[in-house]
């Protein structure tokens, strides 16, 4: 069996073709079919017999290979071992075609002394080739789709800042679809002025590529709005307006928070999303009571915020409902299970993420799941320098010089 290097070979007699021998089976003595082993690559220049065969997409039946045919063998078959196999044999060449394109071809041979191939044999082998070509075509489509999805998935994963003062971050993103490998969940950690960090997690309704495209639009919008240094409530209101202005209807939940490691305070706003979980250094867990507004795309008139002080070393968890909601448990039960698992000590946030996913979905996932963990250490007060200035107009110029 030989397959083409490209996805297909068009019906063009002038086009050269490159083929790889991917499989070869024979029942001769060891070494007798050495010249027909798999793994070889052949180029068929335009004008050769093999190029014409691939262009015409017609099977070839040779009842018996005589000396005249041997003299016309393609170069890749012109070897002592190949000649010994083909001499006085009966041969069929059957193209592997899908939608008038050649993916490769099959070669069948019978040893001398056995009955020659008949037209009925050729018809049976053509049917076999059609099924093989369809399987090969589907495999290539799946490979192409998987490769495209992998590129898309990598482009949608967060590019976390290399260093955030007083903040340690880990995340996991697992799409439900094993085919597309992308979904509607997203998360990000965005560096903000004043050593602050914006933490965001969201979930677009639906699965697959359509949800992933919508997610990519919302994720880009959030990162753009974050550069304007908007408070969480204003950012979500702007995001809702953006979603309503799109051509397609998008419904999504989103949780956005800003953490200031200097003041050790955080502010959160939620558009229909699950509340975050905070675990203090002494192991006490708390479900933060962030006011929940309507999801993104509905048109919420107002969004409230929730602000709190955070002890150094606290653990913050933000997740999508795919982590806590299963067929056996509702969201409340799932959140309780997550809170219990977060109190277990781990060596690192990476291990904590893996352990959490393993506990929540030991038998696999039924939805997209995203997890964002942040260890909020804060910046020690001893490392913060302050320079008080009198409230006089001339101090503006001095402050500007000091910043330069």
C-alpha cells in the first residue's frame, strides 16, 4: 500500500507525485521480498507510467508479467528482488481515490503457478480500495482537525506574566470535547499598574468551536478593557455592551477581580458566575459572597462589587461550573467538595490543581472545566517605601521629577 505525501493528488498529468510505501505484506521466504518493504519514498515525475496511472485514476490488471513489461518497470521496482517477485506473476494496481482525488494505490500480486487475476478479482479489490481510501481520508481529516485544534487551544491558553509581586498563580484548562480540544471556558491573569493583578475566569454557553470563537472574542475584550484600568464592575458592564453588539448572540458568565499586593485588598464583580473560594493561612475556607448580576449578553443595568482584605498566604480559587457540577452532584454539593479538598496541604499550587481535578472528576469530565488558583502573599510592609508630600501645587513638579 502506497500513500501520497500531500492530502490528495489532483487529476493533472503534468503534476509530479511523491508517494510513501506505508505497508507491504508477502508470503515469500525471508529476504525474498526485500525490495518491496515499507518505509520507502518514491517520486513519480510527470510523463512516467506511474504518473499517468495516478492521473487517470483507473485500475490496471496485468494477467502475467512478461519480459516486455519487466523492461518497462518504474525505477523503484527495477531491482533483482523486485524482478524475482514480479516475473511471471499476476499483478493488479488499484488507486485509492476519494472524490476524484488519488490518496495512493494498492498493488496486488500472485506468484507464478497460481491462477492469474480475473476481472472479478479486480472488482473485489476496487471495493476494498474504496473502503481503505475512505478510512485513510477520514484519518487525515481527523489529524488535520486535531492539529488545527491544538494550535487554536495553545493560542487561547493564558500567557501568565513571568513574575507578579506577591502573587503565585497556577491554572488548569480541560475542554470536554476530545475532538476539538477547545471550549467556551477561559481564564487570565493580567498585570495592572501599581503592581496589581487582574484575575478573570469566564464560561461561554455551549461547547466546541462556536463556543471557543465566542470565548476568544470575550477574552480579548476583557484584556483590552483591563488595560484601561477599569474597576471590576465597570469592566463587566463594558463587556456586556460589547457582547450585545456582536452579530451572534453570546451568553456567558464572568468573574473579574483585582488584587493589590501592596494594600492586600481585593475587589470582585460577577456576571452570573460562581463565587470564588478563599482559604486563609490557618485553613479556614470561605465562599466569598460576591453579588451576582445577570450573565454577559443579557444587558444588566448595574453590577455590584465585593471588596475585602486578604491575609498574606491565603489561597484563592476561581473555577467554572464544569469543575463542581456533575451528573451525580449539583453545584452546591460540588462547591462543598471543592472547599473540603482545598484544605488539604500540597507542596505546590500545580499539585493542588491536579489533585483537585482528580478528586472532582475521577471518571472523566462531562463539561469544560477551568481552574485558576492564586496564592496571595502580598508585599511585606517592610519592602514598601512611602514618600509623603505636602499638599501644595509645587509638589507636582517634584513628584514628576522623582518618577523620572
